[in-house]
C-alpha cells in the first residue's frame, strides 16, 4: 500500500513539475514571438499572414494534384523518408514539377519582399531572438552540419 502511495505521489509531482517546464518554455517562445510581432508594422504583419495563407493553399493544391499511386508511395511505411521522397520526385508529372518550381519562386519572392521591408533595428531584434533561442553554437547552420558528419 505504501508503495502505491509513493508511486502516485511521484507521478503527481512529475506531472505537475515535469510537464510544467515544457509548457512554460513553450509559452516563453510564444511571448517572444508576440513581442517580435508587436514590433512589426501592420503592413509587415499583413505580408506574413498572406505568405502563410499562400503556402498553405499551395500545399493543399499540390496534395490534391497527387494521384492514388503517388499517395500510396508516400504512405508506404516499408520505405525510408528519403526513399519515399525520391520515388515521389521520380513520379511527378511535368505539370506538377512546374507547379512546384513556380510556387518555390513565388515564396522566395515573398520572403525577400518581407526581408526588404524590415528596418535595421527589426533585423537586429530578430537575429538576437534567434540566437537566444538556438544558442550561440546552433546559430550557424554550417556548424550543425559539421557536427552531424562526425
């Protein structure tokens, strides 16, 4: 009986404190994101929202264009993710490939338009928030890649 009580108390403590940290960290990320968003102009926020809507719409359209065979390739759990991706790329029609390239070009242009709308101070704030979130060593993608290779 004492063992059950101890286990119950340990689980309760773990649930209250163990999961609370992850919730608190998630809330901190949301607060920082909201603080950064508060420093953006209404036009910049509108650009971000239209970009997000555009990306989700193109994803929906691409998924709708997939054939049954292509969907089955993606759902095949016997293959690795890389193999699924390679098989899908090999099976894309010219029209699907053209749509992907066009969407990629449009999204890059939208991203660049947002970057061009940022002031120097906004860029510095975003960079500072990114470095704080990722840490100094993880801020550079090149460093992350070199660690994975070793």
